């Protein structure tokens, strides 16, 4: 994961930004909590443990910046908060999510059965699909 830090440092430099301790700490937390889909406040609480002087606005701006740079991506589960997760796929295609409507558990889906659907849509609507985001809402096995 140190490679990610190095490449981020380079990319920030190209844009005239620096990898400040606050930015590094924010990305550290996102890497350490991969798969947890934390929201801005939860990320802030964890970053604060390492950088007590950091403000919510700084964390918020850092997340925006990392999102702009495609290092992380936003996940909106329609529950009123924005969550973030690390972009682990090199081809930019994020995995899909199963969201339990009873306990709120988020399960990541690695299989992608949508290529067939994409081909169908492209044909029917004469539309070139570049990406898709899918959320499945339902009840998990623990709540069933
Ligand atoms: Zn559940
Ligand atoms: Zn995820
Ligand atoms: Zn997909």
C-alpha cells in the first residue's frame, strides 16, 4: 500500500498539492477500513485520533480531493450520508453492493453479471455504456 501513497504523492504534486500529514492520515484511515464503507463523520473521528488538530472541514475537503483524483469513490446508499471507499480496481469499475434494509449491513459483490444486460441495452437504446453502479436492497441472511 506504500505504492499507493507514493503514486498519490506524485499525482498531487502534478496538480500543485502536497501530501500533507492530514491528507496522508485521511488516506491511511480509508485504506485501513477498507470494506467498511465509512461516512465522512466516521472517517473524521478516526483521523482525529491520529491528528487531533484536524477539523471536519479539512477531512471533508481531502475526501473531495481524493474523489476528484479517482483514489476513492463515493457510495450513496440513500440513507442520508455519503460513504467513501478505496478504488481497488484498475479498470475503474467498482464492485456492487447488497444493502440489508433491516440491519444496514453492506455486502460487496465481486461477481458481475451485467455484461449481458449492458450489451442488450446498448443494442436496444443505441447507447454506449461506459460504467454502471448497482445497489441491491433486501434482507441479509442474519436478519432473514
Ligand atoms: Zn441484516
Ligand atoms: Zn464497497
Ligand atoms: Zn458491474
